[in-house]
């Protein structure tokens, strides 16, 4: 598997460190190394520096395969920590070995590393507020952009509570990512992938992805692939808090996505209609019409206000009739 330019630069540094510890470098090799490290931007001078490394005998110490991979770092990266997260390749292989032994050794389809004459690739994980703000402002004339997210739109969360009771329609609180950054659907080299990021390998500069929704037409289920990057933006958001309240995680409907707002709306309308059925006891009607809001932040307060308006203005007569308050 070909390594990205960043990984090749890391391999160069590790190989030369090992050579130095085993016997040192000659003066020409050390000079070439300094030139390659300082000017390794894909330029002609950097190329001659790497050629000098091969000429002074590194091939005998590193092996032909190592010398073949001696290239400068990406134009889009000046300095990157060697290891920020555990390598995802080994974790993915371990995960696959428990479910599908054949998948552990399978070669994943990939969007390979960029070439020297290509624009650096920026991979954005997520399609929330931070991700979409970055996508809107990124210079697509200087970078290829790849967005990986399980949803292809941004949700305007302050208005999401209004959709639960019908004050606003769902289409009015979403904006497609391709409309925020048209390059994702119009420029070659820029893509949007509907998938979840399941791992990051900072040594190889790759992200590992799994298709969010299973599709029988895909070669495998789940379908996995990897994307090489020059720059990585992690804007995947956060999980809502439950404050360790018993039963919330198992029984409550969270309000973070459009599909969750749709669930709340269906539940409210269904319970209102069920409470009108004849023969129900007062206790059963109160149970059907009882709502609990967990959390007093902006989302909880907005939803409580919308729910109060919905019940007291739009459904007041129906609720009083169901409760026997004529």
C-alpha cells in the first residue's frame, strides 16, 4: 500500500535515526538530510537532496524499498505530531477479526494520498456548526475538501424545538452541506461521504470510515473504506448529557437531530389521539398526557415553552375534555 507523503516523511526520519545509531552518516548524507528536511516541499532542490541521500550509500543501509519512499512532506503540512491517537489500523483489524476473520486481512478501498502536483486534501469530520463554518470559509482553490458525516445537512438547532409541535416545518431548519460548500458536489477532488469515522491513524494520515446506513447493493455490510488526508479537521460534536438520571438513556427521546424531533412530534400527536378513546380511566389519560423534560439548558427551555404553547393554545379544549375539566 503506498504511503502518504506525511507517512513517507516520518519513515525517512525514523530510518535515518536508526542509521545514525548504527554507525552514523557521512558528511554528504548529513548535508543532504538537512536540505531535504528543510526544503522538502516537492521542489527541485528537495528532489536533488533525496537523490543525494541515495547516492551516498543509504540504499545499502535502508534497503531499496525504503529509499524509494524518501519524498518530501506534503505542501499542506509544515509540522504534525507523530502520534496523537492510537493507530486505527490495528484497532480496526482487531474489531474485524471478532466478527469477520476475512475482513481483518482484506484491503480496504480508499481515497489515496494526494500527488505532488495535486492540491493538498483537507478532510472534515462532521457537518455541524463548526464543520459547516469551516467548509464555508475554506479556500477551495488551494485545497481539495472531503467531508465525512452520517448526515448530509446542517441542523439549525435553536429552531429544532419549534418543529416538534409544528410551529415550523422540518425543511426550514436544515441546510444541505453541498449548498454551504458547492465544491463538494461540483469540483473534482472534493467529495462528501455519507459515513461514520471509526478511527484515525495519525502515523499514516488516514481516517477509517464505515457507511452510516447499510445498503444491500454495497459489496459488504458494513462497508468500510479509508481516506488519506493532508490536514484533518475534527468537528464531530458531542453527545447530550443525561446527568446520570436513571431511565433517561433507555426511555427518553433526545433532541439533537431532525429525526429525533420527528419522533417527539409523532409521540405527542399519537398520545393526544389515544387519550380521546372511550373507556380510558382518568389515570390512563393523565399517563398519556404526561410529559417530562430532562435538562434546563437552551434546548430544554425552548422545548418547554413550545410545548406549553402547543397544549394551552392549540390543544387546550381537547386536553381539558380528556381530563374531564369541562
